């Protein structure tokens, strides 16, 4: 015996890379537009089918009314032909081509005709009686397949995504990760109002001028999504460096909004310029974070000191402090942070932090103690070849480490580089040709080969480095 099966859920999550990224050849925007177009077209097709079904039923009702009118005419005609016998007998009869019929026979004939018409209508409608408007099935609102996907929305695709989320039809769109770029706060709020509440796991807002007031508006809306675990804000025009009126009140509102995100495990804040305010933001989170990304935040020594003692540090699996300048005064906080996170931390980025040979030498013992570390990124730090060799010798003794992104040594750059170059200068300054780079690779790989560590991948390719390949 076979059971009838039908597709009920179509899961397209992950086709666009991590949290709606750009890992697919079509691009996240193109995939989102194609998917939403399919949902809108399916809804339009269902509405056309519904209109055709309504027209068919209306035609059936018209035929039924016509049939009833015909029956009434027949009855009236039969009654008009009915006459009384000349001898005064009270028994009635009808004179036709088959002779005289009794009144009882006539009634039976009319009932048989009505019953025949009723059976014919039942065969057409599929039910024993006429169906009212409220009893009819609205096929346009019947969901046949729930479609789960990661959505990438910008100014060009916003209208199509809004239509797909608000148009009823056989395909119901659900969003796992929502990534929005360069759209207004009001447009983001509209999308959030349309999204199913229980499916959204993360939101990524990029290059949108939210401002502090816009973020304060959005956070309460995010609190209605019970499964929300990830909040990423990149280049959203938040600046607390200047003395704006009402800054303390705005910070308090942000803190209260974050406190409502009960399941948040990932927080990414890029270039939001929040020096000295990390405690206000992170201390309000009800649950400890597992992923914390804070690149280009101009973190102060007080921020790093708080982070090293916060309730998040012992649960961190990923930490990105890229482009926050580290100095000797901040090293105690960094060492304490690495010590507290040594058993949980799997991915660490200290790229562009201004680490010199002396600073890295002081950090190496703490880095080597991170027993769960799988990837370490140290690109765009002004390190010498001798320091890089020490770094690789430490890395080969870390059995869990799989990826090491190292900076080009200062010896590989063309002459004229400042003594303490910034990460921007190291990125733009020309290298001294392929010969020096190949020599660097050869020396580092020799250390790797001599250690027998075949599972450790060394690279200086910053643009193509992906820590997620480790997993």
C-alpha cells in the first residue's frame, strides 16, 4: 500500500554562503530576486486559478437557477392543462398523449424530475447542496510549500522581496538570515513586520545610515523574533566619539534594546566608532556571546580591560579585534582575555593591530596556550622575518591549529617604508618582487616540514583567506 506524498518544505538556506553571503556564482542579490519572482508568480497563478474556479461555480449557479425556472414553468404548464371531468367527479386527471393521469401520478412525476435534476447538480458540484460564498475554498490562500531561504535585500531588490513576503499564494517564503544593504530604516522595519516570527535566526545590516536613533528604533522590533541569534552591523554611521546632546540617553536606549535579545549569540560591530562604550553595550546582553567581532571600533584600553573580565570571555568561540591598535599597556588585558578563553576560542583575528616584534613576542606564550584554536589571522602587522619564524615554530606545536594567516615580513617590501607602518601603509606599499616572497614561503614551509605538521596551512593571501574553510 502506497502513501501519497507531497513536497511541503523547500529548504534553500546556505546557497548564498554564510548568513546570506556571496559564496555562490549568481550572487546573493540575484538568487534573492529569482526566488522572490518565483513566489510572486506562483501567487499570481493561484489567483488566476481562483478566479477561473469562481467563474465556473458562478456558471453552475446560473445553470441551476435557469433549471429551477424551467421546472417552475413546467409545473405551471401542467397545472394549466389540468381539468375537471364533465360528469362532476371530484377525481382529477391530466389528458396527454398517454391518456389520463391521476393527481398522485402527476405528483410522483414532478418529484422524480426534481430528484433527477438534484442528482445531476450533485455530480457537478461534488456536494449534496448548493455551496455558499463562505463555504468555498479560497485556493489563493492555501500554502502548499514553505520555502526557507537566506535573503539579500538592497534598494533594487527591496520591492520584489516585499511583494514576495506579502503576496498570498501556494509558496510561503520564510527567511533564516536577512542581509540588507543601503536601505532606509523604514524599509528595514517594513521587512521585519512581514517576516514570519519563528524562522529568523540572524540579521546583517550593512552600509545603511541607521544612526543611533535608527538602531534604537530597530532593536525593539528584533526582540519579537524568539530565535534571533545573530546581529551584525557594518558601517552603519554610529559615532559616539563626539559630544552629542543626548548621547547618554541614546546609549541607555541601546543597552535596553540589546537586553531584550534573549537568544543572541553573535554580535558583529564594524566601524561603529564606540571607544570606551563596550561595557555599556555588552553588559546588558542576557546571555554570553559565542561570536564577537569588533573590527575598526577604536577600542580603548578600558574596553579591552572590560572584555577580558566580562561574562562573555569564557564562552567565546570567535573573536575579531582587527584594526584596533594594541600597545604595551593593553597587553595585560589581551593576555588575560586569551587565558580566560583558552579552552573555547577557535578563531582569532588580530590583523592590523600594530603588533611589532616585541609585542608579538610577549603574546606568543598566551597564543600558544589556546588549545582549541583552529585559525589565527595576523595579517598587516609590521613583523620581521625572524619574528615570523618564531610564530610558525609556535604554531606547529598547536595541534588544533589549521590555518595561519601571516603578514608579509618587512624585508619583502620595497625601500622607503616607515619604521612603524600602519596597516593601510602595509596594504598599499609595493612588495619587492616575487623572489623575496618565494624565499619567505620557502623558509616558513621548511619549518612546517621539519615539524611534520601536514595539517597546518600557511598563507599570506589576505584577500582569499577564509577561516570558515577550517570547519
